[in-house]
């Protein structure tokens, strides 16, 4: 029979004994034994340690303890070695021997198993130094990793039940309530109602029988903090409830826990037994004469039972539907008696508040939201897990600093806060503080603290559908607006996802939302429309894409595309088809498929930014297909086509300004439609940026020349050395043609905006690359600095190295992960000797005798988040360094030359003769169909979007051609053009067994072979490599019948 | 005991005499307690595997409450089922974390493989498929829970492998 605890000293005695027990051991190996770590094999780790400790006769010195969850769930299995605080992650049973040899017996911690900083690659030994832990503030999770969750003695060792003793012996109910009110504690389950106030109402209600209830029906998908507290620190909940009981003078409590949490239930039952046997629960608690006991009630799975009145109805044995309030439960709750209900996290916080005092707790957090909050951070994020932070911490800090950022190198799109009836906030809201009021203002709710990170591959319309599906499924049916309304909303959103949405659906969704919100009884109904409202607010363009273009930009809504790669391609190349043809050895047919949608497959096979690959389904298995390389392979192996000239069948004449990818594509498309097309190019050769901006080692001239020739062969007329605005005026060109397409690109480097930029030795990246390519005598310095982080910066750096620069440093003001340049390009630049200096910005250009001599550089740090979701670079005061250079290449952006649009054309107010230009003077403003407000003038490519991918320019040319043709034909009352194409039969051949296999790597010149020459670096696939790569395609475009 | 109405004989036959006895014992233990219905149904389902009408009648009669109330509660809570379940319960988690990490693809794949929809049992009564909303293992998303085993970070291409594990176990049992 255990001795009952009847005094403060008895608690302290136990704490002392436990401390002594622990001190007996030289090392304590605290292995996380919680759910996630358990499932990744922590049991075997523990067994193996125990076995080896025995074999080595170290039982007296080393102890293994299975602890509760420490929150770093995606690093599991994890272990902390006390008292040294050495943290190991992703342990395997095979690692145990090494830890025993090197660390336990040798005193040398194993660096390999430690956490490594993803930026620097440095190992971090102590858990206190790892950002994931260091930036947290553990109060309610204060015992994590320290105690054995099944040990009441361990709980007492960490000051457990001392607060209760104080409440039962030294404080009056009023004083307890005063402390909770002073702490500013608000309900952690969602509503955020001040807990002290709720208790006070109940305490002031007359009645012999009152109830204390714990809501452990944690139903929000993506929230698991309550589960962890129940599993890992159950006594904190019990202690909190007894304190609450004392405050309102209740003698019976209930914990309503969902049946889906078997371990939580098991640990709660065990904790109740332990507490009763030690006199901490039941009759005469701690010998003070206070009686209180707790019963556990298993929920049967209904989300609505998380609502307080529904929960009470459920305990009463009925369908768990909510009741109207008032009367509030504090007046009339369970069985009609005054009751207080708080959730697990709230109850577990109560002992901490009473132990440290309400004022101490209130010092943490914001004005209206005090203390700390536990967030379950999940979704597309590196460090999935539980984090506890002071209220007011920005969601960006939680996601990027603690959570380690978005997983898989993808872009952040949205964070979903507050469970299914919360809201999604976009990148522009990363500075949002976690404060009840601020979150509501942003269109979400704190809820129970679920924070789900969504990356670029998430479709926000699909997310809205997902949450509506959840809410309509879980609507209890009592209120018609919620029962019927959520169903109708779901139908509408489902239709939009299927491509059957109508423009008026958006207004209908909004008005339905407001009706459901206004007319529902409980929180579920009132907040059910939130996911739709918040996505409508922040992601309207995605709804529009689904409704107007029948496109799902993220590649999720399966009814709107056949394969995600094709869906991601701006020109919708039929990727699965040409890959299947490679596999079948039918390369000529594959080439025809390429040419259907892309006049520049050889170019794109080398320099495309390949958005297709980032959506490849195969990447869910091992790695995306090397689609770009396969495309190049086809063009490498098929001889050029010799297209016949296409006859002119229309009287209208078309002019295209600029022979870059946008202009040449528009020209070809108009030619296909039977128009006479003339392309005017200012320089002596066609190609635009492909010719003058991309260095030859990436794109050999003959590849481009071949594809340009295939366009010219169709009868497109090219006039080089004709500059519009100088050789021919824009107005003359306009009056000579029926339609004009402007595709002139952005041909000037943006200046840095510093003085002395005109000094000798300073040249923009675009000008530098173009001058060299045009065969001008280009001077290259010995010590070169390139400013910028895009592809032009990398091109300039690699070209400077090839032309003899001794050192090239790329200066970038943010971090590696923020660079817009292609990964492979950055890697190649580094291989070739370029150095990248991050977090630095030029402050002053130092000049002597009219030539650049150096730079003054400002060291930067990353501050708060900008609207793109990247951190803003901020100057670190006083950290200015000098750098000696003799050449500076700014590559921070490009500008357009739009002077040729005569003033009369530019500013002809309110007539239909205006080519509108944006305020910065760098882009032409167009309508959705690429027409300008000037009748008969279209535009596209970089001149509209600013510098973008080649494939974007090609798409722009195609879309403009469709629109031009339609306009010309509509004027004559004709039907739009329809393409007739040869039918190419596409084989379906898939491997039976899919084995893990990474991309077949492309052959490349070694760095030595690349030195000082412009030979193409990438050598492409041979036939065998291409076949093997093509076989990796899992043909997700083929839909089989279920 | 009341005679079993015609048409329910088949369902009644599925339960053994021993199971009926256990169910009656549960009812007796809770009789007269306030709020007894849900715990009784939970335990009864634990005994019979599901809650066909015949079991609901027994509970209603035993606790002295209307059958309509029993039926109302059974259909309200997702934990209760009126359909028999397979030998193995396959539960695909479609909590938000699992959904954004591809849980819906798993649902489709399993549904196709077993040729059943969620809520159904396959023709051999080997597997039944269920969708669950968050099992609180978000760190391992997407997860598929088969019986008491949680399979972590499941990829669609590996689904059959997991199910085969259970099929093989069955074959071994009968071999």
C-alpha cells in the first residue's frame, strides 16, 4: 500500500528521492517513445541500448528512459543524452553500438547522428542550440523529454501537484480564480474565452452539484497537441482539473476523450489510478477534506462534440447536437447543472499558472493574448511536430525558423490555421502574429492550434472543397442553414473543381457563406464557410482559372487535365506522348509531337526552366523524370524537318516586332493560319535573348539556327537590321499592316541606382553577354563582381570566367534558397570557380581615374517577410566591408526600350489608340488575350511579363496568335481557325513492377574541359540512357477503369 | 426473450450464443445508469463487430429506451457501424496533413485495388475500407492504419505491398 501524500513536505520528499535516483546514473539516455517515434522504431532502439548496457555491465551508470514526445516528430526516432543535452536524431538500431562505443564509453559524442544546420551543414550537438528547440518557450510542454509519462513520481519531481497543494491549503476559491484571471488565460480549444471569467460565472452560480469537464475530443485534423499532453503528461491535466474543481466547488469531473486515441486513454486511466492511490484524487485529497473524482468518457466519433454544449449532450447519452446559449454551461451545463469546460491544453496550463503566479504568466505574450500556445505544425514542412511559442510569434517564424521551412525545396503557398473551419492565409501574411484577434482579422481562427503548411503544389480550390466536405460531413444536422448550406456549398465547389463552375458561383458561395454564418447555432456552422471565404479572399485567381480557363494551375483537380506535367507546361506539350514514343523507339513521331506545340524543342530541351518536372508524379516515388533531357534527346537524334512554305490565303498583313521566341512563335502561328507575316528585327540576326543573352555553352548557335530556319521555311519573312522607331516609324508600320505584334523583350540591364555606375569597368549583364556574342571586343577584368541572383547573373559570371577573369564573385543580398536562378546553373557556376557571397549588397562604387577600383558592401541579414513570402534583406548597421574589383556586372533585372512608341501613340487619352505602359515604363499592359488597348496591336513575352522563361514567351506568342486570328476573322464574320493534325498513335507500355530508380544523369564536360571555351557543357543522353529514362515514366496520364 | 422477426434471422445467426450472452451482460451492467447508451453500444460493437438492427433492438429493450433513440445515436457517431467489417480494417487518414501529402491518392489506389468504396467490405470480407479524419500521426503523413498498425509515409505505389502483407498472413493462418 502506497503512502498517501498529505503535505507539501511529502511532495518534496518524493522529488528529492527521484532526483537522487537520477543522479545515481552518469548518463541518462532519454529516448522519445511517443507515437511517431515509436512508429519509426524507437522501441528497437530502446531494446538495443538496454541489451548493450547489460552486455557492457553499465547498468549502474547508464539508464535508458522512454520519454514522451519532444515535438520533433519528423526527426524521429530521437534521443537526448542527459545531463549533457546531446541530441541525436533518425536513430537506427545499427547506430546504437557506435553511440555506446564512442559516446557512452569513449566520451566522444557522435557527430554523424546530430542535427545538421540545413544552411551551413554544421552539426549542432546540444538540443538547446537547435533552432527548433531554442526558439520555443515550453510551459505547458515543459516536461517534454524530461519525465517518464507513466511515472507519477517523475511528475512530482518536476514540481507536480505543488500548485494543487497551494490551492487546497493556502488559497480561497476567489484567490484561485483571481490568479487565473491575472494570467489572462484564454481557452486553448478555439474560442479563446477568458477561462477565469468562465470559472467565476460558475462559482457564483448557486447549486450543490457542479461539474468540471475536460474536452479531449481533439477532432481538428492536423491538431495533435492534446493527444500528446494526455499521453505524455496526464497528471498536468488532472492537477488542473482538481484546481478548477476547488475554484467552483465541484466534486465530479469528466474527461471526454475521443476513442481514436487508445494510448491517451490508457495513460489517463493509469494516471487516475495513480492519483487516487496517492491521495491526489478522490476522497479527502491531500488530507485537506476536499473531495473530487474524475471519470473518463469515450467519444464515439463526431466532430461536433468538440462544441461544449454538444459534448455535454453526448455525455448524457444522446446524439451530440448543440444547444442554444444562453443559458451558458456555467449556469446550466451537464445534466442541467453549472459546469465549466476547458480543453486539455487549457487544463494542463492551469497548474503552471498557479505554481508561478498569474502575473508571471501574463508577462509572456501580447496585450490581448497572454502566455504560450502549442501549435501542431504539419503539412509540407521540414520539421513536422509540436511547438510551443509565446503568443504573438509570427507564423513565418514558426514555419521557417522553427519549422525549418517548406519541404522538398518547394515554394510556400498558404498556411491553414484553426482546423477545418479555420482559414488559409497566403505568403503576404507570414508576419501575422499568433494573437487571437489578429488571426481572426486575417480571416482565420486560432482554433486549437493546427497550423498546416501548404506548398505550391496545393490547389486552394481543392483545399476549400476538402474542408467543405469535412464540414458538411460533420454537420450534426440540427440547423438547416448548416446542414443544407454546407452541402450546397460543397456541390458548388466540387463543380468548380470538375471544370463545371460558372462565374456567378463565386457570388453565390459568398452569400451562402454569410447566411450559414449568421443562422447557425454553434461554432461549427458559424465557421464552416471560413475555408471558402478565406480562399476566395486570397486565392481568387485560382478560382478564376478553374472557372474561366478550366485549368487547375497546381495540377490537383484531376478532371481538368490528363497529366500533371502537361498541365504545368505553359504550352501544354504532350509530354507523356513523346516519352512513350521515345520508349517505343519512334523518334520521328516524337519529334512531330514536340513540334505541334513548341517550335523551339531543341532550345527548350537545353534551357527550359521545366515547370513540368516539378509536378511529375514520379517524384512521389523517387525523383521526377528528366523531361527536359528527353526532349533534347529527341531533337538530337531526328534530322531537321524541311517544311513546305504555307500558302497565304488571307489578304491581311501581319507585322511582328522582335525576332525573339515570343515574336517568332507568333509569326509562325499566324503563318500557319494563312497570313502574310513579316518579322522586323533590330539586330543582324534573329533569336532575341536566345541568341544574345544565353551563352553558347548552354545553347549552341546551330541548335537555335535550325529551329529558326524551320520557322522561316514556312514562308515567314524576316527583315533584320530594321529598328522600329528609327528605320520605320511605329505609326507607319501600323498603317501598313492589319495587326502588329510587339515582342521586343527587355534589352537593358537595370542599373543598381548608385553613383559612378558609368565608370569604366561597369557593364550590365545583358549588355556584356550581347556584346560578346555579337563579336565585339569585350574587355574582362581580373577581379569581377556580379550583382544578382538570377540566371543572367550566373550566365555573366560563367562567361566572365571563360573570358579570362581570375576571380568572379556573385554578390546576392538574400540566401541560397531565395535565388531565382536554376539549381543546375548555380551548381555549374560553382564548379567552374565562381564564388557566391550571400547576404551582401553594394553600397558604393569606388572609382579612381574614371575606372572602377572596388565596392563598399553592406552586410545584410534577413528580416520580416515580404509579400512573396521571402524574408526582406535588412542592412546590419556598421557592417560595411570593402572589396577590390576592376569589373562590376549588375544583373539585378532588365528594362525595356519603349521609346519607339511615339508620344502620340502612348498618351492618346481615352481613344482606342493607346498602347498602355505600366508606371515604371518597362512593360506593356495587355488584356487577357494579349491585345493592347490600341486596336490592332498585340504584345507578349518579356515586354509584358518582365524577364521570364523561354517557354512563357512561346506560350505568349501562341495565345496572341489565337486572339489576333479571331479578331481578324470576326471582323469578316468568319469562324476561327482549327488546326488539322496528323494522328499519331501513342503506345501505352508500362513496367509491371516499379522499382526505385533515380534520374539517369546527363553526360557533361568536366570542369577542366570547360575552361576558357564555349563548348556545350551538357552532352545529352545516348539512346540507351534515353530509353532507360523514358521507362521511368509511370504513365499517370492513362486513366484505367476502376 | 422476444422472438426474432422474420428477415433478421440471417443477421442474428451471425452472432454466436456466447456473443449474445456478453451483450446481455453489458446491458445489465449499465441498466439504470444515466448516459449509459453510448458506452453500451461501444461495448456491444466490440463484441459483435457491428451493430445490426437486431443488436440495436436488444439494447433498446434491455435499457428500456426507444429503438428510434438507439438508431439515432448509432447513425450519428462515426464509430458505430451497421455494416459488417472485414477481417482487417483499412483506414486511410484524410486529415489535412495527410491530404496535402497525398492521402487522397492512397484512398483512390486502395479503393481501386480492393474494388470497394469507403464504408464497404470486400467480397471475401477480408478488408473493409474506411476514411478517417486525422489519427494524430501528422508527423508521419500520409498514413494508412490497418487494424492496429500505422503505416507511415505511404506512397501510392507501395499500397499493394502493404495489403499483400495481410493477405499473406491470412494464407499462413490457413496453411
